[in-house]
């Protein structure tokens, strides 16, 4: 069993810069979406199985399709820019 602590939650947040969690993560620990104020206080100290804890951690690193789509688009744009700059100097 794993105890949910503030440190554990922050260790497994999906966006460390904004300290945010995905809907899938919150669902695993019994928090409805969108979360209501005070949800962290409700889950702190709760015991969850190691399977749920593992799924929570994995859900933090899974990219949503839109995020992946934007990333690929940005990478293509940057690659095209590098190619244009390279061709200018050749």
C-alpha cells in the first residue's frame, strides 16, 4: 500500500511547471473531473494499492493526442526553418 502525500502527488504531476494532474490520474484516486477546490485535502493520507500508484505515475507521462500533434507540428516547422537557413549559406 502507498500513502498519498503532498510530496508523492507533486512527484507524479503531469506538468511540474504548473503542478497539474490529468483527469485520468485524478480518476484513479477517486477525484471527479473537473476537481473541486480542496480535493487534495480529501486524498492526503489515503492508502492506495501499488498497482493504482503505478498507474497514476504512468498516466503522468502519457501524452494526450493533441499535445503530441502540436509537438510534431512544431518539430516539422523547426526542421523546415533549419533547412531554409542551411540552404541560404550553401
